[in-house]
C-alpha cells in the first residue's frame, strides 16, 4: 500500500505500482507513474487520434474482494489487453486514511 501520509503523489503512485506487483505478480495493467493531473494530461491533452480513456483504480487492502479483483479480473488477459491499449490507468491506495484526501 501507499505509505501513510505520503507527500509526493508521483512517488506514491510508483510505490503503489511496485507494491501491487510484489503482492499480485506482474500480470496487471500498466499503472501510470505520475500524479492524477499528469495522467489526465497524458490521456486527454493529446491530438485526437492519440487520446485514450482514463481508468482510475482505487485500491483498499481492507476490501473483502480486493485479492480476487486484483488477481482474477485485473490479471485476466483480455482485460489487460483492453486497458493497456485504450486507457491510461492511474492507481492509488486508499488503505490509509491520510491518503484519501490527496
């Protein structure tokens, strides 16, 4: 999970992606390694032919089905292909209360 009281959103996103890989393996969407503002720009502020949709994944370790969702849905090949081809995927961890207000 993203450490409690993370100050740098970009560092938090990179940490989230690393921890996600450590916990669930490498078969997951390519999480955007930057802030939400940067992800929006990457998805939307491009020439029309290069634009992609923005998918926001909010993770919580306390969620009963997070393990199933992460391994069985996000790790499913056709889901991965679709997300990686058509979306900028931005991930954030809401497990710690302090990270819910970023």
